[in-house]
C-alpha cells in the first residue's frame, strides 16, 4: 500500500493563516509571546534583506564598468 504524498504548503501560506487567526481567543501572555515571536521573525527577515542587498552591491561593484 502506497503512503499518501505529503501536501506541500505554499510559500507564505502559514503566515497568511496566522494573520487571519482570531486573536480574541488568546490571553495577554499568549499575545505577548506571539508579539515577541513576530519581532524575532521581523529581525530575521531584515537580516536576510541586508545580506541580499550586500551581495547585490558586491556583485554590482564587481561587474559594473569602471567610471572614468
């Protein structure tokens, strides 16, 4: 018997689901924890943006024609 294939979750789908979640069901401590997690995620995303910009700037500097 063949095992069912694992369902792939689309990129960003879990984030969209979290955004639609009813926050009325959570207590203050849970909301504060959620906010801490989101702040950590925002910092992680910003760090990735910074790395990508730095890589792009390095590539642009390497492949751009020298200005005279």
